C-alpha cells in the first residue's frame, strides 16, 4: 500500500511539473486543456491521498485503542509489566496539570491581550512596545514545545545551574509541568483576547465613557462581556493544545507510578512531586516490550485524541451559535 | 482593592450606577495588564538566557567543534552536535518537500474544485486534524507505518541494485546517499520525514486554504473571463496574489517540522553521527533531547543537550521571524 502511495506521489509530482511547464510556456488550446486536466487530477488526488492517510490514522487509533477501554482504565493506576492496571493516575495528573496551566494562562493571557488591545495604542512608545510584545507572542505561539520544557527544567527543576537556582524547586514536579504547559497556553489566550477585543466597536467603548465609568470598569463590565464568547473560544483552544503536549512534560513533571494528588492546599494538591500524565505514559509504554503496556499506550492515545477533537468540535459549535444569535 | 470611602459604605440604591466608583484602581489595572504583557517578553528572553547559561559549559569546552564534530560520546564526555543538527535540517526539509505539493493540492481542491456541499465538512476535517497531538502521529508511525514501510519499501530496496546501464556514478550515489546503512526495520531519516510530512500537511493545507480564500472573487472571475483554465488561474492569479503570506505560512510549517519531537523520536532510529543516507538511522535535536535528557548523568552531558536546544532555538527563531515578517498584517495563526 505504501509503495503504491509512493508511486502515486511521484506520478503526481511528474504531472504537476509537466502541467506547470505547459502553462508557463503556453501551447495550443488542446495542450492547455490537457495540462489543466492533469492539474485537476493532481489536486483531487492530493486531497484523496491526504484525507485517506489521516483517516487511516484515526481508524488505527480506534481499532487498537477502543478494545482496550474498560472500567479498570479509569479506576486503576499504571501497572507493572505483566499485571493488570489502568491509567487513573495519568488521567488525574494530566487533568490537574492542565488545570494549573490554564489558571495561569487565563490570568496572564487575558491581561496581556487586554493591554495589547486597549492600552498599547496610547502613544508612540507603547505602540512600539506593543508591536514587540505581539511579535514575541507570535514566536512563543509556535516555539518548539521541547524548548519550553528545557527552559522550565533549568528554572524550576535543575539544582546546579548558577543564578537560576534561586527559584528552583530542585526536583521534578507537577508544578513545573503545569507551568511549562501554561507557557504554551498563554500565547493562544493572549492572541484571541486581543483579536476579539479589537473587533468590539468604538461606540461600545464610548458608551462606557458616557456613563462616566473608569476605563477598567468599561473594560471589565462592557468589553469583556461583549467579547466573552471569543475569549472562551481562545481558552478552550489553548486547553486543547496543551492537553496533548508531551515534550514539555518529559523532564518537568516526569512520571509517577502512583497517584499523589489530593485536596490539601498546604501540600500543593500533591503536585509538588513527580506527577503521572497521559502523554509521558504513552511515550514510555509505547517504546516498551510489553504487550499490555503497549495496549494501554493505544488507549491513552485514543483518550487524548478524543479529548482534543472533542474540545475543538465544542469550540466550533459554540462559535457557530454565536454567529447565529 | 482600595479602601472604600464613606459614601460608598452607605446603603446603595438598587440600580448601581457605573459612576466613578474605583477610579483610583484604573492605573493599577493598567499596570497589571502591562505587567502581563511584559511577562511574555521576560519569558522569551528568559528562555534564551537560560539556554545560554545551561549550555555554556559545552560551548566553552568544545567551541566551534560542537557544531562541526559528529562524535557524541557520553562516556568519554566528548560532544559534537553536527549529527543532530544536520538531521534536524534534513528531516524538516524533506518533510516540507513531501507535504508542500500535497498541501497546495488540497487547498486548491477545497477552493476551486470541491463540490459546494463538501467544502465545509472537508475544510473542518482538515482543520481538526491539524490539532491532533503529535504523539498520536508518533504512535501511528511506530506501530502501523513502520512495519509496512519496512516490509514494502525497505526490504525490496535493500536487495535491489541499480541496473548497470545507469553507470557507476549512479550506483555510488544510490548506495552512498540514498541507501546508506539501511536496516529494514522501518525507521530512519526518510521514515521520520514522511511522518512529519503527514503531521504538518493538515496545518499547511488549512493555512493555505484560508489564504486562497482571501483572493477577491472578482479578480479570479476576471481571469476565468479572459479564458484561463483553472490551472492558469491558480498559477497566475491566486498564488501570485497571496505569494508573500503563502511563503510565510510555509515557513510556519517548516518551524513546526524543525521543533517537532514526539512524532520523530519514535521512528528516526536515534543513532548519533551524520546520517549516511535517506534510509539510515539518524537523530534530530529534539529527539536527542527527548531521549537523553532525563537520563543524562554527567554535567557536561546535560550542558551539551541544553546547548543543542539553544541551536534549535536559534534556527526556529530565525524561521519564525521570517515567517512573521512575510505574513505581516495577515497574522495567520
């Protein structure tokens, strides 16, 4: 099958090159029509190839993961090789760290987005500063997530590095994992917050001024309220993005065979220790030699893909409803 | 919050006016927002500075040979990063080469040829797939793609010798540059590039489709009006119209491919040193860090890995900066 796909790919490239040559150097109507047919075939073929590859991924996810889902997955912790177990500690750990990351991201991202949209245009200095911050946000938005993991490792986990050891916790922890995830979520929230606030009309802002409200009350009670839907969309998208991230957790949260989470705030909810999470469990289990570990890795992948796709679909449904109302 | 004044403590009427209550909080609110924006700046500079500090011992000890040497030996603590650096560039480039034509094809299909009723569902499907976490692509690559690739491509190729009429030059090129030290186990530079290509394809297709949709209908229709075929409309109107932003979008895809970790780590083979051919095992910066960092024992090993991270940061920063400059006012996500 792959060989066929490869041959099809090479054929498609040949067709596009031939079509490009004909269309560049002109030709009779017949030749142009033939070139165009080749192009249509290429585009349709490309779309079919892409969609079938992606369908194959989802299908194998369902085929390998769905059979492994049972109650034990949600009620038992990750097992030693050979014994039965589930993903309970990893699921709880992932949820806890994503929530931690989202709490940070919501505060920082909404504040930063608000500054960019409402305060940055005041004078030339803030304008320049705003464009720098916007650029930095764009870079952070697509920065390799493994570098974010390295950064948080050197700041919050490592002991031996001078200067940075002041704030370091000195060990792998769920706290560090959550902070790493928040760094990936903040740019998404900042970006969408700025974009939706900029969409709000001038009249809306003036209405706050006309009532004699201070700027911050105008922003909080009028602009945030009007932009609510878009901001929730941004938060959900950020949540979807971080819930599948593996690389930043590999050496911040590490992994844990047990569930250390609790509801004691003085214990930092149990996050001040290495914390299990689904992506790292998938990574470790998939590369292992044990069949039951691999089975759990498939189940974990299915759960994560379902969660991410579910959130994305929810976002679409929500924003479609907003457009209607 | 600031202290409440006497008239604010008094009983309020039911309808609270939005009066200048809390006007003194205004500067504080502005300061908080400004501080959050500054935090972003601090984060990026902190990221860069911490990578420099963490990687400094390696840069100081190995100097330029860190970039040119391919010896990576944690036991004798000799580290040269040329293998992973070259591996990163090759996989990213090959994956772009594979996915870009298909991404353009998908985007053109969705904007020109697709039946109207199917446009939205297929467009949404492509966008949804752009959000699937990379570890899922990695799982598929490891368990489904790699065995098929080994059986159907690598095994036949490992016994195939180029026919003699192609000459000795081709035979040398074939065995040195393409085949390398092929072991038919489904992993290697090309296998990793294919998985990367599958991964960045939905992202690039979705972005290019958005760009193609910004071409004014009038411009496209006028091209059809003078008798252009769809191919000519695309090559002489649509693509030139969005050229700048399209290159920016491609650079964003390249940025993703450069920094991608999980999908590559599963399947690249993870052997250090310069890859000997497209089918040889190799490593990228991200896969090396992912594999070795948590188990690095020596201080120099950790420093060398962080130094590699800094190199990756410089490469992706340059690519992203160009992408952003080209995308300009369009500001595609």
